[in-house]
């Protein structure tokens, strides 16, 4: 067992020396790998943050149930009973006088409201559903519309549907981009290992003549590919973190303009580890393919 571990440690040290011996080439490879991993990672992070922004935006996940003008206390009580029985989520009653006061407090509306002969606003209920999926909210709105003395149910379902579709398209696009860039990363590692094998062809042939196995010969190349991919994943995480840091202040200003409060979240420690692991796996795959093909050619 100790001999086996010693062989792997020697292969790892050899891979580290190989990276250190060509700093410029290694840096360029890490840059390519880092960008290839950073682009889809940043895309997923942006989509995740967009979903969080819409989830925290006020009014987006509400259904307004407007009563008829002639609705009385008995009708309002019946709707309250129906809401209590249906348990759609949190809800509150907005009396027509309270709604008028809120409208009057709005900028530029005081004079307009004062000129009205009577209160034109109806009593209303504002419902914040527990299930905020677009289909579930539409079903609730349809149910509310059938209740007695309900004049209108307002739900911005079209906006929610559009944004939900946008997020799904964004996730699909990022997945396709990640697949393409993963293939590119494997190709980069494949060509890098191919050049190393060709440069060391004489040494490999001598090693085979004195009894070295294919596993012994290929092990340093596997470690090189995995190590290069892992370092590229860490470099990608650094790029994403720097990008998030640069965008944090402008995003805060934009959210503040809309009266919201939202903190842009970046990569977690688990995300960084996942990037390094994905880079290592793709680097190992590229090295494995290159070694399997080119060692066979060397005979």
C-alpha cells in the first residue's frame, strides 16, 4: 500500500513540476479553462439572483380581490369566511375608505381625490398565496372570480408567466453553453497532453522497454490534467467573485431606485469546491482520452 501511495505522490509531484516548469503556457491554459468555467457559472449565478429579486419584489406575488360597490358587511364577512376555509395563504382586508386615504397620500393625487364627489373605490382583499407558481395563482384567481359580490380579480399573471419563461430559457441557454465549453475544456486538455506525450515519446519508449506499465506511464499525465482543471476551476471562481464584487454597488443602486432591498449573493464555499471538482473531472477526462489514444500509437 505504501508503494502504491508513493507512486501516486511521485506522479502528483511530477505534474506540479511540469506545470511550474512552463509558467507562461500553464497560465494561458488556466486562463482558457477559467473563462470556460466562469461563463456558465456566472450565468447560473445571475439567473439565481434574478429569481431571488423577483421573489422579494413587493406586489409581484399578490392577488387583489375587488368587491362590488354595493357589497355590504354581510358580503365581506362571507368572503372572509371563504378565505379562511380555502387557506390560500396570507390575506388582509382593505376597506374602501383606507384605500382612498392611501390614494390621496400618493404624490400628485390629493387634489384629484378631493375633487371627487364620492369614494369610487371598492372594498378589497389582498391575498399573498403560499404557492406562487403561475398556474396555481391563476387557479386561485379563477376561484375568487366565482365568489359572490366579487367584481374583479387582479393578477399580473402575464408578467409572471413571461418572467418564468425567461428564466427557463436562460437556464436552458446556460446549460447548452456549459456543455459546449465543457467540450472545449476537454479538447484543450487533450491537446496539451498530446503535445507532452509527443515531446516525451523517446522517454516513454525507453520506459516501456525496461518494463514500465501503461498505468505507470499514464499516471503523471492524468494527474496533470486533473490538477490543471482544478486550478482552472479555482481561477474561474476568482473571476466570478471579482465580477460579483464589481457589480454589487450598481445593483444595490438599481434596487434602491425601485424601493427594494436586496443583497447580491455570490459563490459559496461549496460552489467553489464544485467548480474545482468539475474542472478536475473534465481535465482528467481529456487526459484519459489523450493518453489512451497516443500511448497506443507509440506501441
